[in-house]
C-alpha cells in the first residue's frame, strides 16, 4: 500500500473513533414538573419559574464540590437575576444513607448567604426527575439548565452530560445566550 492510502485509512479510523467518543447531546425536551419543599414545609412548583432561565443544582450538603457550585450559582443569581435568571438548589440524601440533610438547609442558606431557593427532595423524586435508573452511577452535583419556555437545554450529569456547566464562565455564557433568546 502506498503512503496516501495508509493515511486515508488512518484518518477514517480517527474520525470513526472520535464520533463514538463524543458525548451524546440530547435535543431540548420539556422539563417535567418538580416540587421543591423548603424546611418550613412550604412547596414551590418548578413551573412557577416559567418565563425565567432556571439552573437547578441537585446536591449533597456534605460535598465540597456541590457547595462550590452552589456558591457559584449564588454569584450568578445575584448578577443575572434582574435579567430573568433563577438558580434553584435541591438537596437530597446520598443513596444508602439515612435521611437527614433536610435539617441542614437553614445552616447552608445562612452560611453561603444564598439569594435563591434551596429546597429538599427525596432520592426517588430526584431520580424520577433526572430520568436516572438505579444502576446508573450518580454524579453530583447534577446541574440542569431550563430555558424560558420550560425546555431542558443542558445537563451536567448522566449520559451525555456536560461538565462545563460546573464552570462559571461556561455556565455564564450559556445563561447569557438563553437570556437573549426571545421570550415565549
């Protein structure tokens, strides 16, 4: 074989391999309804934020990584809230652990001076919302970006998730673009 044929075969193999290595990007889909319960027992439906760009973080309160993302969302909420952005935090307990994180919510809100709603949900409700089956690895935090029309536009966890959503500049750029889109 000549060198040109070998190079063509090599490039074809690289392209095929790269295509399988890319994360699958799912098209926008309607966000399911979700109930956010605060420590006082008050509930808020996710649909109450329709018309805003919403970023939901599903988190564990004892995870430093989750708390770093929560602090970042707090900053973005303060800076972009007046333009129609809404951060929402959902605390849930890790699998195979006793429940109890719900009682830590007031301390987390106070410590981080959170300017956005932080609520609690059961593991089952979080899994149902995220479409996670029991055998999937749970990556935390899980970040879900929802546009003004209530469509999920990006997620950080699970198959095809985008970890760039946990980076402030990347998330800011995505939110800014969604805020510039025409309102529904």
